[in-house]
């Protein structure tokens, strides 16, 4: 099964910006190492290679790993499911939310 991409969708990732998003982790906490979903390794490898070749994903520099899975929808396109509960437990919870860009520009 090939990954279907709708017409008009940008087939590459945006360029790296001078400011990158960063999530602070609790110091000294062991990072979760959860097993991946029970999916055929050949399908997983094929999906990753196809997305890398299209330029839609790139290697992560994050020290924390979360499980991600591409699931086919009824009409044939793919939906990504990310299981990030274990990673959420080790992030530093800040009192103030990140401001919205629109509010900052006003």
C-alpha cells in the first residue's frame, strides 16, 4: 500500500529556522523506552523509506522517543497516531502557556 498525498500539499519539510522549538525535560529522569506498536517491520521500514524519499519526514534530534504509527483511513489516505503519554509525564510543566503568535504580534 502506497501513502496517498492530496493534491496541493507541500511535499517537503520547511527549512530550519534560527529558533527551534524545545521541550524541557525533568532533569535526572529516565527517558521512557517503550516498545513500538505491533506492526510488521517490513511495512514500517517501507513507510519510513517512502516518507524520507518524499522529503516529508527527517531524522529526529530529540532525546525522547514516542511511538508513531501510520493508519489507513477508509478512503485510502493515511492518518498518523502518536502515543506520547510516557513522554508527557517527564516534561516540565510550566505555569504559563506559550503565547499565540497572533496575540504577540498585536
